C-alpha cells in the first residue's frame, strides 16, 4: 500500500523544525516525511554578520538538512510551483528539470528575500547579507578595500575606500555595522600604512531610533556605545541613490564609499507571492488561521517569514528565527492531531528575549524581561547561540573559531571565491586610475 506523504518546503528554521518533529510524530510505516530545499543545509542566519566579519568560518554556520531527518527523505531541488487543486508540488533539479510530487499535507516554509526597493543603482552596486556567499563576499570585499587603501596615495581616497554605509538599523544592520567596523579596524593592524581611525561606518535608518524591536533604553545604550567607538548614525533619512562611488541620502548628503550594504527589510518569497491560489495579505505574505492552516485549506500550512499568522490582537508575528522554529514544531503537532482527527490548537508565542551583538565583545540583550548590556550581554549572546546551533560538530567548530578570535588578530586573507569582477586586481587598478 502506498504511504501517505507530508512535504515540507524549505529547510530553514521553520521547515527543519517541522520536518524533524513530523518524522517523530507520524508513524513511519504509514507516512513518508519529505523535506525539500534548493540548498542541502540550514543556514544559521543570526551568525552571518560574524562570517562577514571573519570571526566564523562560512562552513561553521551551516548544518546539513539531512541531519534533521533520520527517518524522512531530503529532496535537493528547486520548488518551481504549486498545484493546490491536485495536491502536487512542482520541482526542478539539474538532471530532471520538471517533475512533481503528490502530498497529503504540505508545509510552506520558504522564508523571505531581502526587500530591495527601486532605489537607482542599488541592485547593481549594493551588497546584501542573506546567503553564505553574500557574507563571504563582504569579507573578501573588505580585505580588497584594505589592500587598495594601503596603496592609495590620496588620503581622501583612502577614507572613501574605508567608509562603509549600512542601510537599516534593525538587528542585521546594527550587528553587521558593529562587527564589520571591529573587523576592519582590527585588520588595519596588518597594514602599517593604514590608521584604524580612517575606518568610517555610517548606519542609515529611516526611523528616528535604532533597534526598534528592543526597549528604547537598551537601543539607546547600543547607539551610545557604537558612537563612542566611532560609528555614525544617519537616522530619519533613507538612501535615494547608489553608484560605484557612494550613496546619496534623502536629504542630499553624499557619502563617498565603495560599500553600501542593504539590510533594510524583507519581502515575501517570490514563488509564494506569485501563486494565485494562495490567500495573501497586502504585503504578499500567505495568510493562515491561528492554527497555522492556510486560509481555505485543511492540508496546507504556512510558517515562518513567508506566513502571516494572526496574533489574538490581529497583528502578525515578527519574522524571527525563534518564531519560525516554534511555528514549525507547532505545525507538525497540529498535522499529527489532524491525522488522528483530534481538534487543532492555535499557535501561541511568548518571546524569550532578544539579543544583538555589537562587536568588540559587547552586546545588548533582553531576556525574560531582564535587560543586560556590555560584556555580560555579549557572553550571554554567545552562550545562547552556541546552545541553539544544531549538532555537536557545529558547536565545537564555532567554539574553536571564537576561541581563536579571542587570542589571535584578524588575518586579512581573501578566499577569492566570491569576488566581483570589479574587485579583481586589474579592474581595481583601472578603477583607481579613473578616480
Ligand atoms: C543576516 C540575518 C540575521 C538574522 N538574525 C536574526 C537573529 O539574530 N535572530 C532572529 O530571531 N532572527 C534573525 N534573522 C531572521 C531569521 O533568520 C528568519 O526570520 C528565519 O530564518 C525565518 O525562517 P524560515 O524558516 O521562515 O525561512 P528560512 O530560514 O529563510 O528558510 C527558507 C528556506 O527555503 C529555501 N527556499 C526558498 N525558496 C526556495 C525554492 N524556490 N526552492 C527550494 N528551496 C527554497 C531556502 O533555501 C531556505 O533554506 C536574521 C536574518 C538574516 C538574513
């Protein structure tokens, strides 16, 4: 007899939690659990700024998707479409460009993409921080800037090369700005020609304050600490234009720079946004009922960044790893209840806290209502993330990276894997000749 099948699309925080829990809850003799992703790993996003800053090795922040599914099946494929009427998922792989799989229950956990508004020049010249390649590329780029700055004879050009513009002052932007400044200043020690004080990191934020998810007092502490370290904030402003020489702000300020990193907001996964049969809210996120079933369907569930799950007050849940993981586990439990014909439970979530690393061994944290800042918060940040990273192997790799970072200075050496054409030696010399 054919087994029934539960398919989970996306092996990120929500999908891997759902698949792992489903493979424990559904009887293996009657159900096959399938996890699908275009990558064969879960990327631990919260540690990505540390990869961009070179504190962590890229391989150490990814966990094999197969490790979540001792009893299920992992399918390494691109999801290309959904046929919700016939209960089929369309997939594509290098060797088989168009095939499909039937499901009895489907969990949508395809995450989000970086929201890139139509700012002229942003797509061509801006950096993102969403993939391992983005993080490795930012680090390689930083080292290329140090090399170029060390050869620049004009002090103005040197400062331009060492100026970094980070757009967005939520967790990702603030963490990237703090860690990247720390990395560039530390790496300057390997270049006698460079003065660490020439490193200039500017954070641009449309709101009047930074870290809106944290209490104002804690966010103010983070800002004051970063400003003491020389970071600058341009709040109440946005970026109006980007080109290869810098960024223009909405008030006309021109920031000459070779690095504009866009960390301002997310948008729904384009595949789900384009699927006409799914109910979506105004921003394009898939609308669910409180029990995580997609509105109008009894066997399709949506979780994580791509879903709009209503809270009792009507607002959606924040797009965080914590929420996605808990929704993944909850969806799996509800599917098991649905299979048994038992009543479903609404999703409920109380945040355990929020943490943001600021570089230079400081962080800010709010945990179980307790507010901490400085070194104790940084220690807590590392302990919490170490506990959260799946598998013993990855925990050991991360502890090793962090220990080396405590005692050794940054080694500004490129991987050379993700350099843009304009950063190859020849091209950058041509660029500078033109300046
Ligand atoms: C740089 C950065 C730092 C962050 N820091 C924090 C933090 O400190 N704390 C926190 O709580 N949250 C943080 N977040 C947010 C958090 O990572 C997300 O909220 C979380 O990953 C959402 O989980 P998800 O399962 O919905 O999506 P994801 O974890 O993004 O997983 C989606 C999966 O779907 C796959 N996929 C997408 N489209 C397709 C397709 N067409 N075919 C096949 N596979 C596909 C992707 O490869 C991915 O594996 C951060 C995010 C970023 C980018």
